[in-house]
């Protein structure tokens, strides 16, 4: 294998690693962070009353959103375990 | 006992020793961030990682006979030993390569620098192959594609992904107060750190299993190229798990405290980026070193957070260590091979083994003089690996770590008092 072949093959592999890394490596933390944001109970300030009344709410919709985000993250971990065990069979090494 | 059997036994013991150093050298890759953010107590973290490494090692279903085949010409394409090297010659090359790998692992551990165990092993094998077979014994293309290019690519890709992820995550949770935010991220951290540990057990124990199986084939007591003796699998699994449980506290401290001051969100992004890249890269045509990826990710998680402290001097020392990993291990591998062959046969291997034992004991004793343990692994980083004062923090939480240590800071004071006996 010549040097230019090695470099072009490596560049292609690098591109794939980077693409998957960006999609999952940034996507999953973002998903998890969104879950934490949804889950966090919102402080609603009622500016109309004097003194301003605050109440802590977490709407059911937000909680569902958080649940979906965390569930997807758990699925990703399960997928990771599958890749660890069967990766070579699935992708041919 | 025949000469070859005696050498085989020493090769197996040395391989398990390498597996053990591989375990404790790499505990930090998975657990450094969880330990430094307080997501897990140090002892619990290494115990979890050890169990997952053990499980991971048993999960491996591949036969990694071809690991050495990428860089040295001692085997045929199917992984079987080259016929002319059967018996002692190949056992000596493998033995010398393992010694090179172990000594490099111990040296970098002593100075607290993470470095790739697989690069160290490959380096040792390359040196031994040059000494045994001449310069033609090395596959230089393989060195380029399996060692040099991945070594350059891994930290950059991982660093970039982790930096971007950290930046995005901090944007998303900007409105969430720090303490409720961090509690959530610690769970995420433990999840991705566990995946890294599991993958490490599978990948790295597999390499030692491959090496021992290769030695058994060379000796003539095993012939199946597609299976590994069960006792080899057990021995390697236990060895890497025991190493992991010992905890390479020096390396953990550098990764968790020295490189970047890590908060829980950063720990989660760094670990997730590492897990994703480690799990995907080998299936995408470029197997990257766990150590290089994990270190790059931790560094990236510091770069991606505007206010974070990143110690570039520490990163520079690591980069230097990586650059000289291959040549250093190769020199030791070559010297060991020359020594073993110079004295000749079983006596040569025994003498080299004695030298390895002496050197390892010496480095262990040296490490005791300035010990880094589970007690002081999280002490504030004041410029050096070994904490200058008695440790105060068994679990410095990210909240404490990320606060400026201003005079009269009540948090810092309470953290100190809280752990007084």
C-alpha cells in the first residue's frame, strides 16, 4: 500500500469517526441536558401581584419531555452494550 | 521441564503482568471524571470499573490473534506463527515486547501520565522484532496506520467533539441552578463511564488473550486459530480487573484534577464523547486508543467551557509522553530481546524476567515515597502530581472545585472541616 493510499484511507476513516462522533457525541449529551432542563421545576413569577408571588411548577408536558430524553439516553447505552458484544459481527470489525 | 515450556510459562506470567498494568493504567480513562466531580467515591469508582472490566473481558467473543500482526512480521495472514519462528524465537519476541510494554506503563504511571497501553505493547513488539529479525521484521505501513495516524487523530477528534458537546450542554442547562443540574449529570457520567469500562475490558483483555494464545500456538500446545482456551480468558479477565481495582491513582489524579477543573456537566460530555468514539472508531476503520480518546475528551470539555481552567503545560507533557511511547517501548523491547538471546535460551529469558521484576519493584517502592491514594487523589492541584499538604478532600464536589478559592469562601472552609476525622 502506498503512502497516498494510506493517507486517503485514513482520511476517509477519520471523516466517518468525526461524523459519528459529532452526531452521537454531541447529540446524546444535548439530549441528556435537555432532559435535565425539562425535569427542572420552573419558577414562575407572577409580576401582577405585589409582592411578586413565585410558585414552583412542573407541567406534565415537561415531565414527559424529560422522560423521553432520558429513555432515549438509556436506549443509547443499551445500543452501546450491543456494539461492545456483537460489534465485530454487526460491522465486520 | 523443557526449555520451551519454561519460557512459555514466563511469557504467560509476563503477559498477565502486562494485563494487570493495563488495568490500573487505564482506570482513569473511565473513572477520573466521576472521581473528581464526586459522582462516585474513589473506592466505589474503581470497584465498579473493575467489575465491568471483568464482565467485559468475558463478553469478548473475538480472537485477537492479529493484534501483533499489524506491525510485526512474526505471523501469517491468518494469525498463525510463521513456521520458521515456531517455538523459542517467537516466544522470545513476544516476551521482550511484553517487557517493553510493562516497563513503559510503569514509568508513565510513576510520573502520573496517561499513555496508551496498546501503543506500549506494539512498541515493545516492534523493538523486539527488529532485534530478532532485523529492520524487515517490522511492517512500517502498519506502524503508520495502526499507531501513528490514530495517535495523532484521536485526541484532536475527541477533543473537538467533547468541546462542542460541552458548549452545547452549558447553553441548554444555563437556566438550571447548579446543584439540581449537577445531581442529574452525575448519573449521566456514571452511565457513560460504565460503558467505557465495559468496552475497555472487552478490547484490552482481548489483546492479552491473543498474545497468550499466540504463545501457546508457538509452543505447540494449542492449534485452534479461532478460539481461546477458557483458562486464558479467565486469567486475563481476573488480571485486568485486579489491576483496575488497584486503581492507578497517579494517572487518575492527573486526568481528573491536573488537566482540567472538571464540573459534572463537563464530566458527562467528556465521558459520553469518549464512549461514542471508542465504541464506533474500530468499526469505522480506525481503531483509536482508549487513553488518547479519553484524554482528548477531558481536555475538550475544558476548552468548551469558557470559564474553565485548562492546564496546557500538563497537556504538553502528555503529548510528549505519547510521542515517545512507541520508540521508548521499542528500545526496551529490543534490549530485552538482545539480552535474552545474548545469554541464550531459558537462562536468557529468566535473566530478563528477573531484571523486569527488579525494575518493577524499584518503581513500586519509589511510588510509595510520594504516594497518591484514594485518600488524596482529589486534593487541589497545586502544580504537581503529589499533593503538597495532607489531603483534605476525599470527595471534592464539582461545586467546590469550580468555585474560586477566594479568601473567606465558606464553601471551601466547610469542605475542609467536613472531612476532618
